[in-house]
C-alpha cells in the first residue's frame, strides 16, 4: 500500500489531512506522518494547510492526545518563532484548543509570551494571545500569574498619562520588571509631561530588573538629570542611573559620566573627612588662617587628579597646585594662602615666585602689605636668593600700587647691582616713580641720574634734559 512506502505522496497525505479537518479519526501512524511533515515542509502554503489540521486532530483524538503532545508543542514553538503572521495565528488557534485538554509545557508558553510582549508584535497576534490567556484564567499557578501579568502589561488600555502610570504602578512588584514597551511609555512621560516626571521616576524606582531599562529611557533620565532645577528629581535620576549600573546595565557615555562623577564626589567627601583630621589641615587653619570654605576651594583642583591625603606639607601643596592648575592666580583661596605664607615668613622662595605672577595678573588685594613685610624680612636676614624675584615683584606692583619707602629703597640700593636683571628692574622701577605723580620722587635716583648726565656732559656730549 501507498501508506507503507518510505515517502508518502503529497496528494495521498492531503487526503488524510482533509479527512482530519472533517473530524475523521486517523490511525497513529498517519497522525505521526502528518506531524513530521509539518516540521519538514518548506512550502508555506502546504505548511499552512497541514498546520490547520492540528486543531481538528486534537479535538478528535483528545483522549489520547498525550501521545502527540510533545511533537505538537515542538511544531507550535517552531512556527510561532517564524516571521509569518498567518502561521502564528494558526498556532495560537491550535494552542487555544490544546490547553483545553492538556497542561502545555512552559517552554511553549514562554515562546507565546515572548511574541505577545514583543515591541513590534502584530496587533492581531497580540490580541489573539491576550484572548488565549484570558481563556486560561482558571489556572492560578504562580507561573501562570507571571505569564498573565506580562500579557496584561503588553495590552494596557489607558486614555491619559496619569491613567497609564496608575496601571503600571500595579505591576512594579513583578520580578521580571516591566516590558520594553512600558519603559518606552515611561520615557515618553519623562520627555513630554513635566508634571508627571516625578511619578514616572517613582515607578521606575519601585520596578525590579533595572537592567531591562531601555537605552532610550536611560538617555532620557540622564538628560533630565542635567536639565532639571529640582533637587528631588535630580537625586531620583541619579539613583536610577546608579541602580541600572549596579544591575549590569550598559550605560551610554553621558549616563556613565554622571554615575562616575557621583563616585568621585563621594570619594572626595570621604577623603575630605579624613583630611580634616590631618596635620596639614590643622596647619592651614591655625598658621595660615584659612576657613573651611577656603580650604575646600583650595583643594578642589585635586578632586580627581590627586589624593590630597598624600600631600605632606604646605610646600608640596603649593607645588602641586601650580602643576594641576596653571591658572592658580584665579583661585582666591590659593592667593590668600600665598599671601599668608609670605606674611608669616613660610616657604618664601616658591611662594614669592607664585606671588610675582599673582601681582602681574593683579589678583592680590594686599600687595603693599605683603611686599613691605618681605622687604623687612630681606633687610633683616639679607637673603640674597630672594632679591631677583623681590625686585621684579616690586617693579610690576608699581604699575598699580603705592608702595612703602622701604620698597623704593630696595630699588635705589640695587640700581648698580652686578646682576643685569636686578639692575634693569631697579632702574625701570625708579624711572616709573620719577615719571608718575602718584609717587614721592626718589631724590637719590634723581641725583644719581643728574650725576651721570653731568659726567657725560663734561665728556663733551651735549644732552638735553627733560622736565620731570
């Protein structure tokens, strides 16, 4: 007989398919051949024809359907996983019949859920799947409750963003988290509904599986963090980004930057607390008279680049400040530290070098006081190593400051110095005083200039004096 041949002709097998569709009982051998043919058939039209027979076969052979259950489920999983909407519809119809007679395998239901909750699932398929699970409501198992929750999340019916959030709130305890489409819905609320932003963020906080938040949602949360003026919303956004990061979610550049900045800030706070107990902190407070606000501003340049606990003394602090901040003269706390260091006769060489630049940038408000003190110290100790930078500092300060007689005397005493730079700055400084009505004229310098002119004149060189 044809049925015993290794390959059954299509026309012969289709006869049995037709009989099955009419409700005729078939022998076990024929049923198995039909099931195997469905799995191997490449022609879509023939596959649909064979597949549509399954529902009738199940109903007709319901008493012994367990014999074919595994093969039937295998077929349904394969075809549900195809991109053919018609095949998917037939599979759901078959499954609707199958669940009436047997408890189907969870792997099959997983595949149905995956399709029904997919972001791009065809609406008719989604409706069919939703209807299928409504039919299965009598099954109250934990697994079925999870399936139903997912299907309900995929089919939320709402007329406003507020209603949407209320419905989503009911599913925040769901272990698998929300669906991709739900995260997109929340993203739209965050982007478009200012009044409901906080509530949308609260739902995200309550929901589980932060790793499933979509990339677009993460991007919106990061943008909201940067744009909002609300401290509450900013903290809420930050916490969500941190939780997503801890869950293993890959963050975009901006979101990762926000999280990393928080980590660095927390570390800086921790280091700051330890620093407040250090000898260097005590020295800044007592010897240099900096308050906590000034110390914080002074050290902020090291927040990322250097551990301030590794700084041993004031000299190292100043050296590192110059290295890490070329515009150190714009930091008023640093300027104050340098002024105090010079006034208290500490780290003079490096401090004076910094102070000369500070004077050039016109960033010091007590130049007269500081330079007068430095000249006093210089006169008492005759520290020749300080003289070049001291003379230069005096010269640049004369451009906008009224200095003491002591400072002018230093210039006078060094107008004939062997060092060319010292001699040059001394002469230019004294000349500036001579030409500026703000200053008391240096008689010594004037007499010195007159003496030189007389000597030149006596040598036969004619010179015309200018009025001063």
